[in-house]
C-alpha cells in the first residue's frame, strides 16, 4: 500500500518541480509518483491560487436620492 501524501507535501513538490527545470514526467519518475497525480495537484493548487487572488465582492446598499429630482 502506498503512503498518501497530504496537500502540504504536494504543494512543496509542485514548487520544487517548477523550480527544478525538469518536466513533470521526469520529476514524477524521480519521486516515484504517477505523472497524472502530479498534474492533478498542479491543476488543483493553481486553481486554488486563482480563487484566492480573485476580487471579493462586497455587499452594497442602494438608497434613494432626491439629488437628480432637484435639477
């Protein structure tokens, strides 16, 4: 039975792979994991980063104004 790696370990490996200059296939082979699993984590972590960087919408309140009616 293979040991399950947590998200923190995968995060470190993805950063390490990107800095290594190796292809995903080469890096996965060196670590003894499947390339598809590495690719899944690359996709998942990039998606999380995009979501975290997305602007957050704040609630707005619309109030009536007489400013335009006064003209």
